[in-house]
């Protein structure tokens, strides 16, 4: 009987991590890097990487104290990775993310080649390229995520996994790709966002115009009323101070 991945790479018992959308993106990046390095299929990598935070033993000294016999589950926490507790929606998000990546990998590579001025495609750092490709996947396939949110998230992850100089390059590439896809009519949510913004501005101008018109009419009525009083009495109405 063969060993499972969990047998070979045990998970801790007492420590776990709550999953969130940021962590999904980090896990997707880790899976894509592993896929390129070791050529293991994405399904197997998903099962191994997605559900664990890797424990490289930095905190072992804090867990081991003198004159203490560790229980089996405490030993497992030292040696094992930490399980991630995911809600179903985040697992689905991660799976869809990887499926859309496979669909778009060729087209995103071509986008990067076309728009990376003065950069040979082969010279772009793997992590930077993958993060840009991930941004394109979110641009095109996750209508409920605003473009700015995607861009901010990618930059924050780049700060963790790439170099300081990478941020400006990645941000510049995302802006170029965003503009190109919008011009080509492929970013429906960007068009909707811009239309919503234009409609808000138009409605704001209309409200301001109506307020001015009402204020002018009120001022005209007040002036007319004063004039009528002056005609009837022959006197200028007293203005209270």
C-alpha cells in the first residue's frame, strides 16, 4: 500500500492558518512556479501546495524548551507543515484561477512580449512574469474583482516574493495590458466601471444644476415679493439686521 502525500509530508495538528483571497493568490503563484520548475501537473501540485503553509523550522527553538518531553502531536507540529483551513469559495477560486491560467498562458505570454519595451521575454524574472500573467487572468475572468484591487494585490505579493525593482516593472506592465485590453473591448468590467463613473459625474452635474436653478428661482421670487410690497405700500420694506 503506497504512502499518500500527507504521510510523506505530514501536517501539524495544533497549529492551522485561516485561508483568504490573498493566500489563494500566493498559493497559485507557488503552484505555477513549481509547475515550471518540476513539470509536475497542476492537479497534483494543487493537492500538495494549496492546503498547507510550509514549515521550514525557523520557530522550532520557540517550541522546544529545556526539560520538556514533547507529546507526539507537538513533535508533529515541529516537523509538519501547517494546514490551511479553506472555505469552499476560496478552494473554488483557486481551482478556477489555475484553469483560466492554462487557458490564457499563450495569449498572456504574447501580450508581455508585445508590451515589454526594451525587455527580452526570456530576461523577465519568472516570478514577475507569472504575477503579470495572474493579473491578466483576473482582469479577464473575475468580473467581481475591480482592476485596481487586482493590481494592488499583485504588487503586495511581489513585495513578498520578488525584488524591490520588480514592483515598478510589474505595475507598468499591468497598466499597459489594462489599457490595451480596454482599447480592444476585452475588459468589460473596465468599460462598465468607466460608464458607471461617467454616469455618476453626469448625475452629479445635473443635481448641481437643479440646485442652482432652484436657488435662482427662490431668489427671483423673493425679489418679486419685495417689489410687490414696495408697489403696494410705496415703501421699501425694512430689512432686519
